[in-house]
C-alpha cells in the first residue's frame, strides 16, 4: 500500500513552452535523492490540464523510465467520461502504476450517484489500483465534491479503489469522517494542497501527503517520526517548514507553480521557470520575499547545484 510523501513533479518547459525532457528527468532525480516514498506525474502540479494528450503520454514515459521501478509511480488522469477513463487506465497499465490518481468528469454537472457509478465502473475495469481525487477548491472541480458516504460506497462496490486524495478547505475533517466509514488497513487517504494543513491531516488519520516538489526533505523527515510515535518531533519539523509552505501554497495553485519553478531554477536544477499560459502574474517583490524564506532554511534549493 502507498504511504508517505509522494510528490507530483512539475513539468519544466523551455523558453518556447515546449517540454524540457532533460529538465524533467532532473526534477525526478532531485526528488528521488531527497528520499520520497513515490513519484507522481500528470497532476495539477504538473500542469497536466495545460498539456496535449501526446504530451501527457510522453511525460509518463519520461518519469516511468527515470524512476525505473525504484519507487511507486502514481499517474494522474482527468477523463471526461467513464469510457475515456477506462481506455486511459488500460493505456497507462503498461507502466505498472501503483495507482491512477483520477479526477472526476467535471465539464457538465451530473448527480453524485452518476459520479459514484463512474468510479465503480472504472475500478472494476482497471487493472491498476485507483486513487479518487477530491479537489473542490480547484475552480473547475468545485461541483464534483462527494459526500463521505458516497466515497465509502465507491470503495465498498469497487475494492480496487484503494486510495483517496482529499484536499482543500475541510480536508482534515473529511479524512477523519471517511476513516470512520472504511477499513483503514485496506484503504489509505492522502492530503494535498502543498502540505499547508498536513498536521491536521495526520491527526485525522492521513497515510501521507501528495505535495509539489522542491522542499520535501522536511516532510520526509517528519513522516517516519510521526509513524513511530514521535509526534512532537514530527510537528516541530512541520512548524519549521510552515512559513515556506504558506508562502508557496497560500496564494493559490497557479502562484505555487511559478514559485516552485523559480526556486528550482534559482538552485540550478532547471534552465527556465516557464509556466504555461494563461496563468497569474508574479511580481519581483513576491519572489524576493520567497528568497528570504528559503534562505533562512537548510534546504537543498537554498544552495546552487554544483
């Protein structure tokens, strides 16, 4: 079963906005060297919603080849229909993902029962384990949140649904509620949102975090301490990194893309900090403020790569 710190890697782009394949390999290697428990690709943090189908296939290939089975691989998909979801699940099965992190169809409003059936049908058809992603704080998915009872029903009817990623306001409470409804030995829940509410999610029974990239060594230090019962030590580490987590993730998702790419470019791991358009505008003062927070911490991105 998946647990621990499993970042979704961002996809570097060159000055033309094309995928920087070597840069993506370096980002994956950076996270692996930091001791993460898995690697994810094609989530929100990857800007998957700004890429073509062919680009999403290529990023999976690059990341799968770079990880080479050393850690579990999580592949994000955001199909618009059950039929498309089943086809994507079968297509990506060749890479043997530990889980397919699956967003619900969101273009049109459908009743919750239809979304439950969607996940059940996909779970019954897919060879890979599924991770149901609930991200109602993302504008396009605001109408796709499911009640705890609906999530429990999905797991009951489709045992292949073994994971839930629950993020956004109230995530810790939802994780705690869902924990009461399902078998925690057979189903694991993860938080997201860059780790901004990770302490509360851990107290609620989360099995780890699915963040972005850049400073996960702090989370990787805290997680085993939490598992072994050294709660105060784990929370102390999370308190230390909280100013950076808030600075990167607090202003919103699109800003966090700019921030993480800027920090990785500053440290020399990627050549360009390009975020695909449309996006938010980041002013130089915001980046200067970010520099101060990062430089006050003992991080790999605090020093240029040799």
